[in-house]
């Protein structure tokens, strides 16, 4: 039998009860409600394609620059990134580590919620206040502490600094 549980066939009389395809711009809660109520995953995925994708990271950081009326060079410098590597991030030729995403958050002077969104778009784990290093980074972002000073705080607390070259940062 060629039965795949996520592609259930919907009887014609039940088809009208299937949730409507997600309208563009749905929030996460609305999207989850549609997902929980669907009886056909394929229909949901095809009808919600625009809502279940994240923007490209390099396009997103470029849009932050435009919104802040900022040039990438200044963000790269404030983030403590090597110039050519930073430009490769902005052009999409390189993919950032979690630490690099956090460095960019400092370079952009992002708030904690904006940083969490940036991490999500980069497909990296969010900052978690129960992790000492993350708690220190959250503190620094919340208090708008510049990147270099945040590095000093991490170092003084005997926590790994950002951009220290560790693979899983």
C-alpha cells in the first residue's frame, strides 16, 4: 500500500471544511492554528508556501541597513568582523555562524527581540537566558553596550567571547 500519513485523501464532502490556504503575512500563531487544523499536510504546505519561508539572510541584513540608513562597512566595523568576510555575508557568498549573527546584532545595535529575529532568519538557535553566555549577551544588547565592551564583559566573566573561532559559537 502506498499510504503516506501526511498525504491523506480528503473525501469530497470534507474538502470544504479544510482550512483556507494561508494568506500572506500570517503570524506564527495563525500559521500554527492552520497547521494544527489541517487534514492534508501537502495542501497546507502548498497553500502556505509564502508564509513558511524565511527571507535570505543577506537580503535581510541589507534591508536592515536600508531601514537604518546605514552602510554595510560601518556595521561590519562595529561588529568586529573582518572587512572582506563581512562583505561576503552581505552579498550572500558566506553563511554566518551563530556568533557572527550576534556580532552583526551588535554592529546594527539591535534590540533583544530584533536579535532573536535575526537569529531565526539565519536559522540559528535563539538566545536563551538560562545559558550564562547568552544571558550576558542579552544583558549587553538590552543595555546597548558596544561590541568591544561586550567582549570585555564576556572575557571578564570567563565566558567565550564572540568570534573566537570556535565552530559551534
